[in-house]
């Protein structure tokens, strides 16, 4: 039996240990430490935004961003937010916790990003914003989304959790939103186990985020005019982020090389492989999703089980949000089908894409896939 | 001018650096890492509970605990939770975010903990639980609170954020609640910058906490039946906590020594010093609060300003929750005075109590206080 191949493994071969030791030596391990400040400043700059605010994780970053923008623009309760249905639950949480209503739009079949041609049919007079998510390694159609946003006077929240260093028309993801959020979860191109950041060029948004993430403390210590949360990130997390950020281009190169190897190894399989590129972007392969051809009887769950028996870990693709049991419970379901998302969930999964993956691992994975699918 | 004396400084002279390096070497920096598991198991054991669940911070720990217990015991919306009014905002947040109503009880003048004689007058048929907070270094009257809880069939949530290793009748704080929460914020006896934990001996509570803190993931990955949050703690934070936990008795000793020195230096001042001990406990001096005698005209704000001019940092005491602007905004205010809490806020502050404080620092602080107050 081949050794276990995890779906992801990070790589800490930079200054991670050195910077963590610095935190201990100078006693700065909590929020507002020097690495937190450096990440906020330099990562914002890298992504083409003016300000950054480090947050405990990407889910919380999205939550505090919507909270801040709802407050700032005085969106009423039940205002509607456009959300790609093919997506992790975090954007639903951000909406619901802020008494906003998520409206789900299907994805397109090529990049799994929101189908921009289907957005307008979901707009109402209560729509306030679009959450633009970049999925798996290829960016959303930023220009089309910006055009719709301008036409209908909507704000854009850019969820770039999976898109560190990714470019759309040679412009960095994270630069397109009125506010943008990132995650530094273990499997991200820049990782610190858990972590997140909000970026924006709007001073009022960043001030609100900093207020709400710090328990709504004011200058009069311990007097509160609003309800906040503690979403502060530690300097320890920021130290690792900073070390990872220093080698982001190298990480992207590794992932693209891995992606290209898979493309060659798997090209003859009866599966849809990710696009190597679109007219606007090169894939940076956050993960490597494959979609089993419709005519094969096997579904993604069965394929995952068979691969697991061969010591290969996989992950299902996102379960469409409009189908989630919690959405039904909340009464946010409708009778509209989103067939593309539903199909790719049933027929898709992603295969190992860790930074320490070897060519032998990939050859073994390819052999197993050929054996199962042919 | 004397050098700046911060109100708190941590001390990292144990295995902090070694354990952080281990995280990087073995690649485990995220949630569920070995240090997270060790902290959950061993800290629970130390505090006399069966289970632990590491959380991003103490505020979040309280939030997810109330969420779990509300769900488990099927408390209706607007159920009432007894909360000491002399307290940080976190218990209000935990109540409000879970649609529970905080009911504020004044503190007693000796230890600043909830006045157990005033609890019963605030109970109604909708009261479901008491949040028992241990304030500043001396424990709440656990026996009285437990007796009231039994008599009226209330649950106890023990907020031991400030009470690592503190004992009440030779039993560790954290062992008295149906669930207990701790904070590992920078100024705590065990610190990791940010961090928290929920302890309980109830398997159902810990399962709920683990469910809600991890986005309500189920075995069917990415399918959600409930709304959760991401409140996972990193292995990096847990590594520092574990190193600090190893030397908790030494830390308590340092703080008690500092406390005793202040007691000697300041005994002749017209201020109320903290109790060295109560019939049930020895002070472990999380912080060192002083309350200016009523007959002096100076209030805490003025004293803080004068000390700051001498490069001495202080913190105000907690602003009573029942007086908070946000409580009025939420309609949770009433016309009941809580005079003890109101007075100690006006007349109290706490002075530097960092782990690296020297005798010279303390002598200087004492000299300044004598100069200002005499």
C-alpha cells in the first residue's frame, strides 16, 4: 500500500521559525504587534488597496466587512446580497449574522465562478451588494461584475480567500472590491493555520472594521456604544503570514508546476480538468478539481471512497448554498434550480495538491484514477 | 523622567520558542494540532473538568458556550441570564448574540465579585443561568451561587478568564460551572496573545461547542444544518499556552509576591487595597486595583492622568454594564441602581502588575501615588 497522501500539506521553508522566535524575544505576541502591522500594510499594498486589518480568519473577515458596510451605508435589515451559490458557507453566515438576505446565483461551468449573465435576473430594489468570490484558482469576471455594480449602484465585497497573488487582466485579486477579504487557513497559498484580513482603500470602512473587531472599544476604555466581537489576530499568526508572504511567488510557481503535471498526467481521463487559463487569467491552482464526465455512472462520493481505499485523500466540492438544509430552515430557499452548481457537486472532487507533493505521488494518483475511471 | 512602566508585560522564559519551532518543523500550525489537543486535555484535568475545547479567545468562548447551552436546554429567545454588572462587555455580547437577555446584579465591595445576596431579587420564571465571573484575583462565592442555582434550577457558566490556577476552598476555579471559560489574552496568567477555552464535564456540551466553533461542519463535508462560526484556535497559540501552563505555579508565585510588595508599600495610602485573602481564597493578583477613598476629591480619571504624566500606565476598572450606552440602546436598561459597581468605577483603577515589574518600578509607583494622594 502506498503511503497516505493528504489532500493538502503546507510548506514552511522560509523565515517562519525566525519570525516566531522574534515575537517571543520581544514579547509581542498579541494583536497590534509589528508583524500584524507589516502584514496589514504590505499585503494591502501588494493587492492594490490602501488599508488592511488582520482578522482571526477569513469567515470572520467577511462577517465584520458586511457588518461595517451595513452600518456605513445604512442598509436596512433584510437587504439583499448577491452570493455565488457554489461557495463555502461563510458568505451565508456573514449575511445572516448581519440580518442581510443572501440571494444565490449559479456558477458557470468553466471556472466555477459566479455566472455573471445570471446576476441581473436576481436583482431587486433591495439588492445592496455582490460578494465576488474567486474559485479554486481562477478569478471571477471582475469587469462584468463591476459593470453591473455600477449600473445598479451596488457595492462589491471581494472574497479572495483562495486567490492570493492571482491576477485578472494583470491586476491582483483583492483590488476589485470596495472591500476585499482573504483567508490564511492552512491550505491557502499564504497560510498561518487560521487567519484572515480585510483590505480596502476606503478609510471609513477600515475604521469601522477596526472598531467592530476590537469589541467596539472607544477611547473611553470599557465604555461601549455598539456591539462588537473580538476578531483580533495574534502577532504569532502574522509572523508566519509574513514569512509565507515573502515567498508567495515561489509558492504560486510550485502550485502551477503541480497543476501542469496533473494536466499532462490526467488529460486522457473521462473527466473535466480545470482550465489552464482563461482569456483574462492564468490558473494559480489553489486546488485541483476534477469533474467526472456525465456519462460515467460513478459519482464523486464513490470516487472519493475508492481513492481513500488507496490512501489518497480528496475533498468534495462545495455543496451549493441554495440546497443547504440550513437555508431551508431559515426560509431562504426558493424553487429556482442552479443546475451547473448542482452537477459539479455531484460529479466533482479535488485531489491532493499539497506543496510537498512529489512527482511519484502524482504518478500514483494518476495511476489510481486511470484504474478506477477507465 | 522614569522609564515608561506599562500596566502589563508578559514573561516568556519557558518552552515557548521551542514549542513554536516544533509546530513549524512538523507542519502542524492549525487547529487540531498536538498542542491544541494537549491543552484541551491537560488544562481541563488541571481545572477539574473532563473536556476542553480551544477557542480563538475568551469572548468567543463565552459566546459559543451560551449558544451550545441554549440549544441543548432549548432555552427560548429572551430567556434571562444573571450577569455581574461589574464586568467586561463579553457576557453581554454572548447573551445578545444568542438572543438571551442579560440581567445585571451589583457586586460586593470586598472582592468586586457578584453580590450573591442580591441575586435572588433579580430572578424570574424566565431565568435560565448565572454567569459566575471571578474578578481580578479573588473568586466569586461559588458555594452560595451553586446553592441558588440548585434551588432555582439554573445552570452555571463560570467565566474564569482572570482566574487561572485560582482556588476557592482549595478547589480550582473553572471546576464550578456546568461549563467554564478561560481567556489566554496577553495579560493573563497563561497567555498566548489571544486565546480561550471552554471546559466542561458534560459530553453533550463539549460536542455542541466543537460543532458550533467549526462552522457546523458534519461528516458530510460542506453540508450544513445549522449556523456556526469559525472559532478554531491555532496550534501556534496552543504551543505558547502549553509552555505558559507548564509554569503556572511560578507565575502565580511571582504575582503574589508583587501583590504583597504593593500591599506593604501602599498600606498607608487613602485608598482601598485588594484583599490579601478571603475566608475561602488567597488573592492571585491578576491585577492590582486600588479604590480612592470617598473623602478625597480626586477621581480615577484624574489619578490616571497624573500617573500617566509620570510615565506610569494604568487601566480604568470595568464600567458597569447596566450603565453602558449600548445597553440603553438595546432597551435592557432599568432604573435600578447598582451603587457599589458605580462607585468603584468612579474611584478605582489598576496599577502596573506586569511579570517583569521590578522592586524599583514598584517603589517609584508608590512614591508617585504618595505624592499625588497625600
